[in-house]
């Protein structure tokens, strides 16, 4: 819409470029930060908690918070925004067991 210039100015800022580079490095350029899912094409940075035009105008902390940002592929980004999970990789989930996330407690 008519407020798109706000997004463009924000995403072209040097501060955003620095945060974007940090997130790509942190996530090793992998889709959703999952190590065995490297992104072959363009890497997008997704705001986990969506931002609004007001966030941009007011300089909300969540714009640049690395804890609110994650690397995604174009396909994953579309699935997140438009609800089309047909393009998202499927996972085989292991059955959970007591203390499976705390190996020192087994």
C-alpha cells in the first residue's frame, strides 16, 4: 500500500543490514535455523512476532531484536505468511521420553 515506503526505508537501513547479517551468521543461513536445512537461494529474515507500520514509525525494539528474527527460505516465508504448508519440509519426529532434552539426567 501507500505505506510501503516505510518498509523499504527500514529494510534498506544500515542498522537492519547489520542485524540481518548477524542473524544469517547465527543461523548458518539455514531455514528456520535448522542445521540440516541450508537455504540455497535468497535468505529472508522473518520477524517471529509480526511487525506493524506503527512499530516502524515508533522504532519498536522488536524490529531489531535477534530473538525475534530467524532465517527462512522464500517457500517457508510464504508458508508462514499465507498458510500454505504444502511446500514446507516434513519432519519425522522421534518419540519423546523422560529427560530426552537433558542427557545428563538419564
